[in-house]
């Protein structure tokens, strides 16, 4: 039986984050809530957080079964999308490729692509800065979104007792931030505090007031996955996800240079992996 109060909290949080372009660009980011000991609701793949409702935009997952497969299946890398589909409620749309790490973490999980946090995460100096500002949290070097990030978080999770009841933050290099807590109220509070601390520390500009240059598509060097995924073609660049992610990329690059940090770009191997991912081709199709 679905806990309606928890679904309500999922929808409210998703809309709150999704309407803030500084946190979520296009169909990026995801949220989840554990409904009971077996079932989790998570944002569906390619769906915009701000468009979620009680009857649209989320998928029900048997996360207990998924966790067992993550723990035991040595070949999970080759068919992770299929495994997620197998533990999904077929009534709902396809679940986010990030479902794996959501299933491992706490009751309420939010994952955003905040331009303020990513200004630090997409810099060469990012790891050092994060370790100084947030020594209690975790840094994860760049891994391909999906199973690779999931397996790395699973490694950390093995050493974190009562992980589902703790406030935990993972900073993903060249990607974004994950906040895990027992409820969305606390998760949002932590997310806000992290953003504000970085904004104040580096006197970052306001993304909402940032005027994007017309030639932003000339930003060819990739600093985060969704910049690549939604700029592959002229069609994708004209979508909401394309426009907002390219603006985010330009903002981040400009802010990195303004505060005298050094941009860190994705290497060619990472780019080729992203472009060949079936799950990302699916998101492009939805866009």
C-alpha cells in the first residue's frame, strides 16, 4: 500500500527543487522516498522534477531486491538498466538510471546539479576546497552516472552504520551533489546550507540574473554530463534541457575563471561512454 503522505512529500520537494534553475536544469536531478521496507518511489527517467504529480513522474521500485543484486551480481555493469526495469512497477514509467544509489541510501534522497556547488566540483581545486569546507562529508571522483556511481557509493555504504538514518552528503566530481536523510525537510535544509556556504565563501554571482551569451553553444569542452547529453545535436540544444544545461555550463565556466580556479573537463573516454549509454539515449529521446 502506498503511503500518501510520503508521496506528497516527494512531490512537494521535487517541485521545490525543479522550479529552481540554479539547482535543476531541464530534466536533470532526481528525488526518492522509501515508502516501506521494500518499496521506494523515485523520479522517472527523463521527467522534469517540477512536472511531477501524484499520478505522474515517479516510478515504484522494489529497492530491497535491487540492493541484493547490486551486492551480489558481478555482471551488473553490463545490464543495469534491465535490472532496474525488472524491479520496477510496470504501471509506471521507466525509473531514473540513478535508482541504484537512491536504493542504497536513506529514507529521503535528493540529487541536484546546483550551479553553485558545481562551480567547485568542476574545478581542479574542487576536492581540496570541499574537504576544507565540508570535512564531515564524502568526495567521489568522476564516475559515469548510473551503475558506476552506484557501485562507488555502495563501497562507502559498507562502512557507514545505520546509513538509512544518518544525514549523508556525497559530492560528485563534475556532476552534482547527493543529500540523504530521514526526511525531506532535513535533506532540503542541508542542501540549502551547502549552497549558501559556497555562495558566501566565493561571492558567487546569481544564476537567475546571469545573462547567457548567444554563442554559448561554442562551449565545446564538457564539464558535466548533462551539458554533453543535451547538446549533441541542434534539436537537443533547442529543448528546455538543452538551453538550461548550456546556460549552466557557461555560468560555471565563467564563475570558475572569475574566482581564479581551474576548470576540469571530462576526458574523451568519459564522453564516449556517456554518448553510448542506452539510458542517456532514452533521455535524449524523451527531451
